[in-house]
């Protein structure tokens, strides 16, 4: 089977979770953990953990953090042979979580991803993929390059807008060359509307609504999906698990509804874990 190709960010995640209800503007007791992270990297690891061959094109610094990050990602089964070592420090994301595992604040330092220029993503690599996943953290010229290369090769692209500012930045690039877009409701507003996205040739708009489930829209109609009940331990990585599981099932030939339902299950399992990417995800999904 051809591999899934993920083009996106990789960074070091530092997660700080309070042991009591957070009090602003002062020091809070809690636990601090350091893990591999980044939207694209997390999606790729989830795909690999579920048993699908996957390659990651990303950029990390030529520093100890970059070496550690690539080694950890490779050990999870992701091909990182096309990752670039660039002349910046490796990206970092700091998340502050309340005692209930909900995100209170986050800070991203993504300079390394900004160095992922179009020439670092070979067109032959895009053309050889079963599916391409694009992380909206990428610079606009790189997003445009990947979309154009995939369109020429007839390869489907799934695009995660990532955030409201980045959704607004990539909106002009969505013109008949994206198979699926996976925004939350705020990102959707920045992209316009479901109808507008379909009018621009996006076949699938999967609007993710957190604990309220999701809306899966195609030109043939809409399906509302409920999120499984779960106990929240840590919300970090839930959306990445959802997208990774969705893509894993797509390349297996599942229907869109089945793939989205599978994605919801993966997100619920991730929320119930302290791990950003569950190492036992495949075993848990098989139950």
C-alpha cells in the first residue's frame, strides 16, 4: 500500500497541569511533562500507531531537541527520512492545563515550521502518496506547492486549518484542489461557510465540535455525529488523533461516515489518557 504523506509541524510539547483549580497571576502546584508534539507530527504518529504506513515531511532545528524529536517519532513507526534540519531552534509548544485537563493557555514557537519551504517537499513524494495531510501551520507558499503537486498527481488532500488566523491565511488557496477540510466552528467562520467551501471544490467539510460531536458535509448532504462519552484527563492531542484515525480508515477504503466515527473513538480514547498520542491506540480501538 502507498504511504500516507503528512506535511506539517513537529515540536517539543511542554504540558503543565495544575493539581488544584488554577489561580491566575500566581504560581500553581502541579505536574510538568515534556513530550513529542506538533499537529502534523501527532497526526502522523496516530496513523502509524493504527497500522498504516506514513511519512512525515517537517522541519526541526539542528539541535538536541530536533534530534530527540525525530528519534522519538521514528520509534513510533513514522518515516522521517524527508524531515529537514534547519538553522533555527526546534519548535516548542507550552500548554497550561487546569486540574480537569482543559486547556487554559497555550504558547507556540513555530519558527522551524516557517523554514519548511516548498523545495523541501519533493513533488515526487507527494505524487507517490495514497493520501496527503496538510497542517495549516505551514507557510502559505508551501501549502500552495503541496496542493498543486497533489492536484497534478490526482492525490486527495486533507487539510487541517489548525487555528483561526491560519485558516484565514489559507482560505485563498482552497480552489478545487482540496478533498477534505477539517475545521472547528471558529476556523470554519474564518474559511467562510460550508456552502462556500463546497462551491470552491472541497468535497468534504468535517466540522469538529469537540464534546458536541461533529458535522460531516458533502455535496450529497450532511450527517451529524455524536462524540462518544469519555472521562477527560487531558485534551491535548484529541483533534490530532481524530484526524489521524479518519485518514487511516479512508486509505483502508471506509466510507466517510465510518471514518469520521472511527476518528471520534480515537479522540475519546486520547482525551481519557494523559498521553498526547496513545501508544496503545491500536489495541484500544480494536476492542
